[in-house]
C-alpha cells in the first residue's frame, strides 16, 4: 500500500479490478482505495501475471503492507529445491543469497508482508530454513527488518484485519477459534461459528419470565459502523481544531434581494454560458473582496515557530457533502480569478468532489473556507475551522421575510451569515470588519465594482 502523497497511514481497499491469473501491464489500474479524504486508483508499475491478492475488498491496510503479488516472469521454469532435512547437518551455514530486486508501486522499495505464518512444531533439532524466491509486490516503502519468529508456545492466530475486528466486536478470543482457511487462517465464518455457541448458551441460561413483555436485545437495536475513511479523518481534524484554536463566531442578518436578482441576470449573460451561476458564487466573490480589504485575516498560526504567517494568496475552501462524507477541497489562488473563472472552478470542484475523485493536492493548503448550510434549509450555524485556517463562513438559507425597505415594511429575501475565526490571530474588530464587508457587498452588489 503506497503513500499517495497526503501522508496517510492507512487506506481501505474499495475495489479490485484484477484477479489471480490476470495479465497486467505497466501503468494499468489494479485497484481503487479510499484514503482519508478521497478515492484513488492505484496503477501497477510493471508487466506480469497476478499470482496473489493479499487483501479482500473492504479491508483497511497500513501503508507499506503488500497488497498484491505479481509474477514478472511467469514463463520461466520453477527452480528445483530439495526439502530441508529434519535434522541439521554439521556443516558451516551457507552464505545467505542476496534478495532479488522487487518491483514496487511508487519507488520507495518494498516492505515485508505483514502476514505471519503459523510456526512449525518444534523438533529435537531446528530444521534448516528453506530459501523461498521473492516475487514483486505492490507496496509503498523500503524493506522492513524481519520480525522475530513467533514461539511455538505462544503462536499468534492468523487472521486478516477485518476478521480481527469482527472477533473483537463479538468478544471472541481468536486463540480459541479453530481455523478452516488456507494455511491455518481464521475466516469470518470461523469467528461467527465460535460466537454462536456462546450466544446460544447465554440464551439457555437466561431466566424466562412469561409475565413480563419480551425485551429486544441490544444487538438488534444498535448498529455499529467502523470509524474509517473520510469520517475518521473529519473527526480527527475537528477535534484537533476545536481544542487547539479558540473559536469565536459572529452573525449578521441582512437583505440579499439585490444579489438574488443579479444571480438571475448573470444566468442569461453570454459570459456565463455553460456555467452554473448560484448565490454561493457571489458569496464567494464577496468574501474574496472582503479579504482583500482586510488582508490580515488571511493568515495561519505557526505554533512550532511561534509566528503568524500572513498569506498573499487565497486558497478558498468549499465544504462539499459527498456520499463518503464531508470534504473541503479548495480553489487555488481564488483571489486572482474573474467571476466567470471562479464560476468554472467552483463547478468543477463540486462535481469532482461528489464523484469522489478529488485529488489529495486539491484538499491541501486551504486558507479560508465557505460552508453552504442554507441548501439544507438551515438559517445558520457555528462552523468549526478547518485545521490550519483562520476563518470559515457559513451561508444560511435565503427566505422571504418582512423587512424595512426604504421606510416601509415589505417582503424581502433575507439571509444570515456566520463567521467563525481563530481568536489567537483574529481580533473581534478584524473579524467583524470581514463579516460586515461581506454582508454589505451582498446587500449592494455594486460594491463588487467599487470596492474591488
């Protein structure tokens, strides 16, 4: 399992595109994995025939662990090897044969397989180890140091990570399970079979009270979902942000009627042909202008160096709800884009995110984020900062409300913005100015011209 460039430590195998016996070629995609934020397709870097798939779909694998074995010389005759004698001969040990070069995915070298084999039964004299030819494996790091052999007294049961997780959830000790899989591997069926007698015995000894209503067991009323992928990454990021940066959130409610009319006019403008024009587009542009007027907010806190890093660019993050969870890709150098260019970038960003194809690089380096909670009919919220960013703006629902307009109460389109910011580097005055300028632009969108 390689590191695809975002510093991940593990990934889930979503789908295999090849099977044992298939012929693969250099650059061919062999599987799709889900990292902490996105689905990524992994290509094979050599030609050959698949000889082993080491993990099933749905398994979570650590970076550096072999996930596939490919024979790069399938037509070569197998080397003959005599079985090792039961008793070692009194000869000087032969010099170890240097390992053959192994092809890898991204050039980090190879790591030893994490699969552990059941130790042989101890004999009077240890048997001489037989040399096993190495095959190319798909992984992401250099060869790891060999692990010390497991003793016969305390052998570790062989089971894949998902099976171990199932055993833990069911309270089954793998050491008591009889394996039925290849090479003594414990399967899911083995774990479930071991759990069934325990459940049956509990039911047999449980007292029956005919006068009381039947109680539905907890197992049938609760569903446990493993914390992994996007949900795991989001949880870690939000906890880190909430307990590191002191959050302050301010709110402003205003008349956005003129901006809503401008949205309808832009939809018929030839400059926006083929592009999606939405209120979010103008909210993004208004925030960029507000940041230009108050550049101190576009900064980050460097705890290690005890510095505030002011940034001369705006990588504008857009929170996107996807089938896999919430992700925040960002538009690089958003401050330099025209309104049509911003519309195009925004449309591509959202479409790619919903397809689960967002590249890891597109989710790094954000400076300020917008979250559009209004699409869910929510008035506003108190958003949590993306780690490393200084502010996040929540755009609420646009609703028809009675509003004082030109001295009279009239129905107007009204919305609420909420701005959360890191109070270590953003004072209340600065945060208020950014929020007030954003609302002022959206209330009178002509300020996009006069203030820009």
